[in-house]
C-alpha cells in the first residue's frame, strides 16, 4: 500500500471543489437547524432550484450566466416563502415534512416527460458554464505539492468556492453576533419565551428560512458549474443527510462547524475509499471478502460508524459547545429537556439572546 497516494487522494477530497460546495450548502443548513432550530429535511430542494436556475437560463434560453445565478437565487427565495408561510406557525415537524416532500416533488417533476423540453428530463442539461471557465485567470498546468495536485480548472472552482464559503462564514459570524442573530438563538432555545418578550417569532423564522435557502441555492449553482451538468436524480434526499452529517461532525450552531465538517467528511470518505482499494490491490484484503465494486458502499459504512461514535462521546460535534447545543434537545417549537437553571438565570439568558 502506498500511504502517500492514500493521503493525496484524501487531501484532494478534503480541499477540492466538492468539499467547498458542500461546505457552502451546509452554512445555509446551519442557519436553519443550528441557529434557529428549524428541521429542514429537504435542503437539497434549494440546491436543485439554484442549479436549474443557471442551467435552464443559459442552456435553454441562451441567457448570460450571471442572470441564471440570479434566477436560481430568486427561485430559492420563493421556494422558501412557499414552504415557510403555511408551516412555520405550526410544530417543527410540519416544516420537516414539507421540505422533504418539496425536494422529492421537484425531483420527480423535473424528471417527468412533460418537463423535458425545459429541464432535459432524466438526461438533464449539459455544457452551460463555458462563460465561467472562459474568465479563468489560472494558467494551464498542475498546481499543488507532490502527488497532491489540482488542474487549473479545479483551482479556479476552488478559489471561487472557498471564497464563497469564507464570505458566507464571515456574514454568518456578523449576523449571529447581531441582535437579529441573538433572537434566532433564543428561538432555538425557547420560542415561547421569545414571543412573550414581544418578538415576532414567525417573521424571524421566515427570514432564517429564506436566508439559509439562498445560501443553499448558491451551493447548488456552484455544483452545477463545477460539473457542467445537472440531472434531477443528482439532487436526491441523500444529499441533505450528507449535509446533516458534516454539520453534526463539525458542530451545529457554530460558524466554522460546517466548514470543518465538510473538510473532515470528504477527507475521511476519500481516505477510506483509497485505502480500501489499495488494500485490495496489494492483496491485504481478498477480493472474495470485499470486491472493488463494494468499496463505495463500505466507505460510507465506515464513516457512518465514526459518526455514531462521535455522537456517543461528543454529541455537540467537534467545535460545538455542550452547554449551548445538544442535538437531543429538540428543534424550535419542540419542548426541550429542562436544564435546572435558577429562574433569574433563565430569564436573564433569554433577554440577553433576544437583544433586550
């Protein structure tokens, strides 16, 4: 087994364009779940709308790429309003049902034969991001250190992707440390207490859902641009649960949790994939025990086992604060486990987080 090959494969997975795309989408999910407590089980729907906004505008209607990105973002904002307006006054599980259903309905509709002239149906749309790569300032060649290298195309996507992640993380940091962000965290803790202080909980939830949806759509746009192809089946519910996995791994309710989680998730996934294939190729593992075709599924099982252990020993994630964020405490609108604080300490914290 060649350890350098395994580590270089893992490094490309951790730093590559896909890790940046998932980190960006997870920042949006972090606003929903980590800071507001909204159970959004269909975050991939926002990514789908963003990706197809670009693809349809450019490939079908011959519009400019920037207009396609704008269409995707507007579509994601409208989707957030469509989902949030009828559900956010109800219990948290209604939003979970509505979002996961919306993702599946959109995927099925975009796959349907009647939508094929616009969406491409099961074949999707291809080759619509030429304008993005036409302005690539990176000279042709390979960039990196030793076996850990990237093409000029990947470097360009990584610069844009990780730059977008940095801007989103900075914006999130400023927002959550503002009065608006303190109200969101107070809603996550106890929305009834926030409502008793005169805050419009429903309005704040709508704003959170729209903002997180826009960031998720931006991740979908970058995913479409990187692949130069979109198909409806790419945006299946599994993508949302990947996002939850890396969010929990890094620490929900923290600014850098989604970023660290994405890097570690793709590092571990790529490391497991490369190590298993190297072990099979070197004869350390018999093909009769693990066939090369089974490596893709087995790597997810190994990473999943690691996540289970993390939840057992550190349920708040790597960067999470155990006192502030525990995943078993429930979501907004769901009663939380009593923390046995003195009454004056409880009321003081709620007022502080609500900005009063």
